[in-house]
């Protein structure tokens, strides 16, 4: 799997598996500006994380670390190394656990240590790239079977294919970050 990390203006770090966005970059991230200690925050966190379970925070931090090491954002610890060597050198996670999760990934709220800016750090599930093709194969075959079985005129396979296209778009965090930037500039 090619993991290509690019850095855009304004300090955005984007990859296929990890995205860091400022809190005001898009409607999906807009609720990060709320006071985290209100009941509404805890209620939203509970609802979002109950709908789709989270994966362990340690796994998410490992994914962030691996991505950032691969792209040179983090440096390997050693004698004389100057610069960030751990995820904790870049972010303070507040709270330490994800605030939302979905079928493709989960979101952490963090504060950038270099700027003090509150950001969302979205991390893709470790198996998302592997399970999506299998899921789409099952959905496509099911659509074909239902169409034949019930002699439907609508093209369920085309609908399944369009759904699959959208899923693959969701897996591309680079594109999602670009979309958030475009949305912010409207």
C-alpha cells in the first residue's frame, strides 16, 4: 500500500491513514469548538462511539507514529537528534481517547504543541483498506442476486458500484482534507 503524506500550507498533515485538520475546517469538525467539559460533549462522544466501536488508542497512536516516521515528520530517536521523535512531541491529546468513531476510522481531539491550535486528528482503522474490497464484493453480489430474484428493473449493481466509489473516496484522507479546505473557503 502506498502511503503518501503531503504537507499543505497552514500546517496540514494529510495521508491516506492519518489526517490533522484545524477545528474549523469543515462542518463535520465544527463541534470541536464546543467546551469539552459540557454534558453535550459527553453525550455526543457516547452516541458516536457507541454506534461504531473504537479500536485501541495504542493502535491509533502506532499508526500516527508509523505514518509520521515514514514521511519524516517524526525522527527516529538517537544521539544528537533535534526535532520531534514521538507523537506526544507534536500533540497533546485532550481527551486522550477518541471523541468519535466510524466504520473507517476514529477522531481524536488534540492541541498542536508548536502552535497551541486545537485540531482533529483522524486515524483510519488498521483494516479499513483490506476489508473495503471484501465488503464491496459482498454488496455487489447481493445486489445482483436481489435484482434477479425479485426481477427488479432498477440497476442495483450500478447503485452498489456508486456506493463502492464513495467508500473508496472516504478511504482517501488526502481528498477529504482537500474537500474540507474547499468547504471552508466557500
